[in-house]
């Protein structure tokens, strides 16, 4: 069975271009984003890694670590980073897991247990290794997204989702469609009107089960 929301991620020991470590130890008390790719030196993936590199200050501002996964080896990752930095115009300071044995890809249910890498493989042999996993400081999976080979990921949306997760968990609220930081949030239905007034102050009742409010800084 694959990982579900709120499952604890496996504490795998991973080899990366920045050394070998356990995933739980690496996450520590931070939020983390693990983003996976089926092969080094592929066009869409290179643009995505470049986009992640460009957002280094944004990840840091949110107390979030990022780590890539690709089913190639460490030496290939080190060489690929030169291309990533050329495309992204920024240093790729995050580690990339060398998942040639597919341990991470299988543990996160991106590939079936019987999957293997054939000789002369192409990205199509590991095409489903194109996912994003947002993980909380409690080491639990908070969100996952999976993309096809031909569609580049929108990392502005990953940032928006991360903001939503951090806001909802930290402030005890939910976020509506298309929410961005500063927009009104949703008061959970389990909170009474009296408690909502005490906690949030003024709020708007759109429907009996939909109440919105603006968070105070």
C-alpha cells in the first residue's frame, strides 16, 4: 500500500551527492519537500531542478529543506548540477538522492515492488518517479502530487501549498480554493460561533458551514 496523508515516511538511509544520511535525521525539526525525477540530464526535469534552485531563499524563509531524488548515481548527479545551475541561474545547494536501487521510489510507492532498471533504460522505465512530497516536522506526509513526463511542475503552487499547510497547522484553520498568504481563511466547522469570535474576532458567515475570517498577524 502506498503512503497516505498523515503516514510517517520511511526512515531510509539515502546516498546523495552531499553524503549519506537518514531521512528522519536530515529533516530534523524542519518541514521538508522531496521531489523526484526519473532520470538525470532530461529536459523537463532540468528546468524543474533549476526552478527549485531559484527558490532557495523562499524555502529558507519557510523553514523548509528540499531534497531531490533521481534514479541515477552520485557522480551523474554532480555532473548534472552544472546543467541545472546553467538553466536556473542559481546554485543547486540541495542534495539529490542517488536512487539507482529504487529503494526510495518503491518505499514512496512511485514504482511497484517488482520494478527494476533494465540495461539501456530510458526515462519511460521510471516515468512515475515524478512526484512531490511535502513532509512535516513530525515526519508525516502532508501532501503529495504526481505529474506526467510531459508537464513541468509549478513550484509556485508547491510554495502556495506549503504556505497553506503551515498556516492551517499553525493557526487551526483551513484555506479555500486559490488561497494565498493574506487572504481570508476558513474557520473549521468544529469551532462554535462563540469560540470563533473569541479566537479570531470578526468573521463572515457565507453559509452555515462556511465561515471566513482574516488572520491577525
